[in-house]
C-alpha cells in the first residue's frame, strides 16, 4: 500500500497533495491514510508543506484530486 501512495506522489510531479486528496484517490479510510503519510514522513520519503492549494483553475492535478477543497491546508510532497 505504501508503494501505491508513493506512486501517487510521483504522479503529482512535485505538487503537494492533501491527505483528503490522497484518501479520495486511493479510497481508503482517513485514519489509514494519516498513518501511512506519517510513516512516509518519518522514513524521510515525504515532507509536510503548508498552503498547498491554489485552486482547481490553475492546478494540473484537477483530475487526480477531483476538486477536493484544500485551500490553505497542509499537505505532503515527495522528497527525492
């Protein structure tokens, strides 16, 4: 499951994703998503960032996150 999560972040091409967007894409319970994200941050694969969303109008990931409202929320970005 962690590999699926990492693949999702690779597909985002550096654009941070919120836990809500990840949960909607992977169709998993929020508690499980939070646990997996925390694990990947702890392992140094992801970093937390603030103010991740500028709106669907300018986002290349609109089909990916399906417009999950994320304005001015924290999110995660892949570290490589």
